[in-house]
C-alpha cells in the first residue's frame, strides 16, 4: 500500500509497503477515504510543532471505511463509513476519571504521537470509530474540527442572548461560531484576513465584524471572548474586548508565554479558560448535528487535494492562502 511519511520538516516521502494484517481483538481494519489538514499538521510540516518527532505518518482527522472487524467487534459491517476519534486516552488519570478525557495526562493522538492515516489502510481500536450514516467523506474529518468548537462553547457555558466575540475565523473560529449560533448567542467576529472575515460575516449574517482588535474595541465589550488565533499579540489583546465579569477562552494555543496586565484582569474580575480537544460525548453530538443538518459546513471554503499535491500545497496552506479555510486530502485520488 501507499503511505506518505513526513520524513523531516518540509518533505513527504511516499513508500509502498504491504497492507496491515488482520485486525486483532477489539480492532478494525479500515480503508482511508479522506484526511483533514489542520494547524497541527501544518506546523509539523513547518517544523514548529512542539514535542513532535520525525519520521511520522500524519493524518488525525479521518474518514475511513470498514474493511474487517476483529474478534469481539460486532457493531461494524464492511463498507460502514466512520469518523475517527484520534484521541487515545488512558481512562485512569485524574482528568480521565472525572470525564475530562480531552486533557488526559497520557493523551496520545493518532497521527501526531503515533502514525496516522496517510496510508491506504489502517488498523484502529474499534472504540475510536464513530459510524456515519449520511455524511459525505469530505465532511467526516470535520467532526474532529467541530469537536474543538463544541468543547470551547461548552467550557464557556454560552447561553441565549450572551454577547460573544470570536477572534480568528479559521476552521476553529468558524467551529466556535457554529455552536454559539446553536446556543443563541449574539456573535461578533474579528479577523484580519479580509476573505475570512467576509465569509464568516456573510455566511452567518453577523452584524458585528472587525478586521482588528482596535476596531472591535470601539464597540461595547463582550461577556464571552473566544481567541482562536494562537497568535501572541492577539491573545494578549483579546482581554481588552472583555466585559466586566466576563470570560476569556483561549481556544487557539501557542508555544510561548503570554502576558496580561493584572489590573486589566482584576478590574474585570475576568475568568480565563483554556480549551483543549474534545470528548467522545462531544464527537457524538457533533455527528448528530451534522447528520441532522443542524450544522452544515459544506459551504466552508475548502480545497480538496490529491496526496501527490501535498508537498506543493502544504506551504500555501501554512501561509493561509486566501480563499481556503480548510484543506482535505482525498486519499482515493491518484
Ligand atoms: Zn486537527
Ligand atoms: Zn487519562
């Protein structure tokens, strides 16, 4: 089978090897259909992903089709299309035992810490798969992306009428907007890329949209501020958009120190939350929303590329090429 190995930053190597063997007890052998590309993949390609080791087979946002089930796996039939939960968690640490598996102390992410789905077939633990009924293969990898959004909005406990603002309108910012909308929040957006700002504002019919923090500061502050940028100046500046008594949620992350002027924090009695990954229960809810049509992300500016194009396209996606919010690899393409 064909496998794409990220051999070192900036270089994919394609290899031919034998197919994985039969699935063991509790496992499923699956064919890879599509792979979503996110910031983690792009930073691994760039060589700036913390704690990342090479060579590595990327691919953690996956759509797969079941080929065979191992002993004890009864819930899947060959041909079933599935989303994949890439977070392998220990189940026993302090976080896991409180149901907060998204921040498991021993978290291992398929396609980040272990080899992922950039290959024709993969063996996965059956418990990591979610059966999809109606979603197209190009939509399925977005279950993971949207999971980050549903978790962040849950952390913020957003309610109808809450004044909220989302900083950064990439895939994570758009995911947060989807769930704020379901919660009935009053949503604003800050995004410096004109195409992304325009898409978020038009697609969601938002009346509050700004190209910078400075412009957003002209309006009344928000009770909920979601920073989805992973950008130091943005994360530091987002506190200025927060209302007295409000909550600032860092959804995007950065491998750096961020500083906040304490009087700005104290004057507001601000609550600051980090939001990381998502849980299986949230993945199931996302899948229900997508399959019932209550969330439809098919209009997102997406590029679907063949594996052979990755070497050329990754640098462009990394530098946020205008007009593309999300990249998907169609693994079945030549
Ligand atoms: Zn991802
Ligand atoms: Zn754990």
